[in-house]
C-alpha cells in the first residue's frame, strides 16, 4: 500500500467527520428537529470511507443509508447533507425528503439511494454496462447489506455483471442483521462472498472495521475492473451498533455481541494505528478535530438558517421534462 502520511490523515479526517455528523444527526433527531426517519452509520465508517477512497473522480457510486462517509468522500458538502436531514430547500432533494434517501447528486457521481435494498444494485450494473459499451475505463460501485443478498435483484445483477465482465465493484456490508433478522435466519452459507463464484468472479472477505484493509481490497478490485477484469464482490464483516433506524432500539441484539464489537470500533482502531505508526501526532489530531468541528458547526448553522420548501412547489420537479422546475434549479446552482 503506497499511501503517504497525508493520505492516511485524510482518511482519518473523513472517518472523524462521518462519526461527528452521525452523532449530530442523532442529537437533532432526539430534539425533534429531523423530519421522518434517520439512520446511523456507527460502526460502518471504515467501509464507506475506505471503499469510496479507492475510486477516481469520474467513477460512479450508489451508496446506501449507512454510507455517509462515501457521500462525503465523493464531495457532497456536509451543509447539504445536514440541510437534507432537516428537510430544507437547500438539501439535495430540495426538501422533498428528509434523510439519506434524497442524497443523490450526479454532479458528484452519486446515484440517489433507493430504500428497497438492493434496488440501486441493478442500476449500478446498468451504469457499468454503459461504461463497458463505450470503453470509457470507468468503474461503478454500490453498497448493500447482508439482507439484500437474499433478494432477486442481487442475484440477477451479479449474474449480468459476471456474464459481461462489467467494471462494477459490489460492496456487501455484512452487519449481521437485516433489520431484526440475523444472518443465521437469512442463508445457510457462512460467507456471502462465496456466492460470487457462482457468477464467475472473485468474492473477497475483509475486516469491515479496518479501513486500510477495506481500502486495499477495494483498490485492487477497482484496478481489476478498470483493466477489463470484470466485477468483484467484497464482503465487509462488521456490526450495526444501533438499530435499523433511530426508532428501533434493537432489543433483539444480544448485549454481549454489541460489547464485543464496541472494542473493535473502526474510528478508534484507526486512530490508535496512526498513533502507533507515529503518523498522527497530538498536534495533527487537534488540527483535524478543529477542522471537523468547524465543518460540523457551519453545516448545522447553514441547515437551520435555510428555509423550508414552499408548499406551492410541491408538484414541481416530480417528473423531469425539458425546462421543468427541477432542471432550472439544478442549472441555477
């Protein structure tokens, strides 16, 4: 792995910012300031940041609701993410949604998240097909949970990508529960990565709480896809540290299991590794903390000061037609 100290610290910044925004969203939800549902990424930071960091600027991603880090790494401003959660007109969906569902922005190469997992997977395969047909040398990547691998879209998407050797990287976030259903009740196999062999391409297992391991495996898969080698399925073993969403207290998860995984916290684990390698000094840590704090406070202030959407615009932009409201708004930004 040929990452410089500055690149290693950049990864640390993105992980810390992801965790900070996640914690602030939790606070705002508990204060009743967030409309609708909200989801936590706690425990998934290494997967979203590590995988997204392996891509090039013109690649395309389709993250899901536990991939806040991927949205940030791809360049979506924290202020827009916060405004989106508060249902403001300055959010990515212009107030038409109020959580991760509305975070698509093609100007940053991000396909909007669809809540019925893995609905974004066949869309990503279609993007990969377009790259392959036009010989563009670009890669498409999508994330999904363990439960999504039990659906038809998962198998159909992987089969199509394997047949045509499309430049797609599949990131499975195996966090052991599909809402309240444990993996032992979802499938009989031990490792989801084994399913890739049935579609003619590699399946790899990584520690989903080790950001550098995620990055290294994803970088190899991205390079392989870009060179015409076809897709790869990467299974990231991790744990969902909170419920499916904030309304779910996850009483069905054993306390001892959560305690075991809390010791493997990806942010703390990476911070300790950087300190041991003498990459993260106390001065640099404070600088990054200050940068994270400033970004977070500016994002929340921007979101809270932004207006709510005008009810008169409710039906505008629902269907995309030439010259429609949505197109005018995008072009004016």
